[in-house]
C-alpha cells in the first residue's frame, strides 16, 4: 500500500483484505452475538475490576492516565508508534506537531494524543475486536470508558466484510497532516506490502538510513503530481514536535514492522473463525446429511489462507538494511522476552530484521487466544497442514523458501511449545 498510514483501529476508515466467497451482516446474531454475549477481552476485564472496586482510576488527565491504563492492560510504552495524518475519528486534534500515539500488545491497541481522548480496540477471542472510547474530556459524570457504537459503523461495514475488524488507510499527508490523496494498492497492511510503500503519515525512528520507506514525509504538489519530501529523523523527533508530551520519544521501525504483520494476521484469523462457526451453525439447523455450506471446501480454502499467512508465504524481502545497528531498541527486548522457547532457546519471536522479519517464519500469533478459540475442526486442519509442510522430505509447492533446517526448527519449536501441536 503506497504511503501506508497504519491507522488501525483508531483511523475508523480504510481498507481491509477480504477473504473470497462470503460476506456477513449478522455478527450480532447467533452464533456470534457480538453485542449480547459476555465479553472476554482485556479492556472489559479491566472495567469489571473497576466496577468491583478492585481497580481505581483517578481523574488524572493525559499522560498519567495513559501510563496507568497501559500498565493495567499490560502494554509496554516501548511499543509506541506515532501517526500524524488526520485520518482518525479525532482528526481535528491530530497534526505533525501533535501526532497520535498507538500502543499495542498481542490483544489490545491503545490510541491517544495530547488534548485528545483515549480509544481502545480490545480483542475478544470469539467476537473479534471490541471498541471503547473515553468520555468527553469536559464530562465528569459519565463512565470514564464506554463500549462505542460509532466506530463500528466503519469497522463492521462493507470495507470489513461486515465483521468487526481492523482498518487501514493510505494517504499522502500535507504539512498539516491532512490527506491529499488515498492510495489503495494494497487492501490491508501486512508483511506482504513493500517497505518502500509503507508508513506515509507516520514517524519512523531507529531505521537504517538506507531503508527506503515513506515515513517522516510531507506531500507537496509539483507539476500536477504529488511528491513526498522526506524529513531527516536521524537525530530523533524533537525537531518535529515536543516529545516530552509522550511516554517515550520514539516510533521505532521494529514496532511498526511487527504491527504490520500482526494486524493482517489477526484479521485473517478472526474472519476465518467467523466463517467456520457460521457454516457449522447453519449446517446444524438443517436436518439433512448434505453439507449446505460445503464445509469441507470452506475448510480447505481457509486452511490454505491461514497457513500461507502464518508461514509468511508472500513476505516482501526487507533488503538487509533495516535497523540502525548502533543501538538495540527496548521494544525488541521486551517483544522477544514474551516468546515461548524450546529446549535450545529458540522462539517464534526471534527476529531477523535483515532479509526478513523473523528468523523462524511461523507467526507467534499461532499462540494467540484467537487461534486457541478456533473451532476444533479448523484448528486441527491448520495444524495438520503445517505439520505436512514441515515434515515433508522435500519442500512443498509454494513453500520452497523454507529450507530443511528452518522447517525442522519450526517443527521442533512448535512441538515443544504449542500443546495442540
């Protein structure tokens, strides 16, 4: 996606990848029950603790409240990535001098900027993302956070295949952060998008000086064409805005790369689960031996889609010069520390950051609560396919990029760290 402004969950507008063959507009009905079922997402759990008096959030504003909530949601400040394009619900508060910060872990995306309200997308393993919005800053009586229905108008519209899912927006930002043009080469951010077409409208730090990306740039018109003027961020971001207003002064390239992969992977997992649950539910309502939803064909199709994403089948080569080698970001250390290691100390969170994102090309999202909550028939189909690829005497068609040593390492890691495997 050209100039990929990863305004995900907080952009409320954008495009996504649609898996072929089916659309939904009944996520609020059985068996999904998006609005009625009890929630099991991290933010809902925090709100339950607040209601029970186990957690107290004072009326502290801005950065103090942000830090407290990040702690409650187990999100590291080092995950901060900064977007300055005005493509979000609170577009009036966002600018190159007041960028929106997004913080994330495997289950929650947390958006905020100074003088703005907090927006949270929190993942329920079965229902997908649940959206929360902070009350008006001048309001002292309403609950501090409420489940938001405004964002769902975009997040469960035609762009998201009528499911509550993530969105992405591609823009050329002007000097005030306003979008001069949208570019929709790719439907959703992912590890498949060329790096030179990512991060327009975003600040990027800790990147190698030779990495060709679209961050830290402002668009201008010249001879009727839009041109991006790259700004130098090698000395940090203080030349652009006052970084002391934020928990950390960074928007590291490693976090952006992980973010790209994770958002796409989550969408594929969520939509696949919805499709299979719907097909199973529909087949159970019909008293016939015939499979009305052609479940076997659906499973085969979704299995290949999921596995190709999990195994980075279409990953765009990073080119070797990705990160400034003079320092190691805190985000990388904390991200890796969350990994499940095998007896040799290997983990699916081990990064490569040279030719590719990960050393062992199987996504850590295979440990996610979304995947764990898959219908058993879908989960088993995915795991069986991965086993087949990893244990084949010769490379499977389409997966030739996985050499014998890497396939063996992935198989060993999964065997020791993933119970279902």
